[in-house]
C-alpha cells in the first residue's frame, strides 16, 4: 500500500510533465562551437551519457571515456 506522501508525489508529478512541455526531437547534427574549451566526460553510465547529451545539445566539444567495453553503467 502506498503512503499518503507517495500518492501526493505521484499526483504532483502527473502535472509536471505534459506532452506540450516536451522539446522537439533533435533531427539534425548540432554544430560544435570550436571556440569553447573541450570538455571531458568520465564514464558512460547513465550520468555520463546524460552529460554527453547536454554538452552535444549545447554545441560544446567533448570526449567521453569509459573504462569498460560497454556503455550504460
């Protein structure tokens, strides 16, 4: 059985993200701004991939390094 606080959180979350609030999909390459310093993302887990996506969408050049042979954490 869910707690009352959990139910309130679910109720609030239902109002936070709506389809019309979503950004358009990125369908074309984002140009890199070479005047910016290059960033380094260490790790290709969920946070590393999210950071790489944010950098990509901002046009910041970056390299992402992963110790293992697979991405995703």
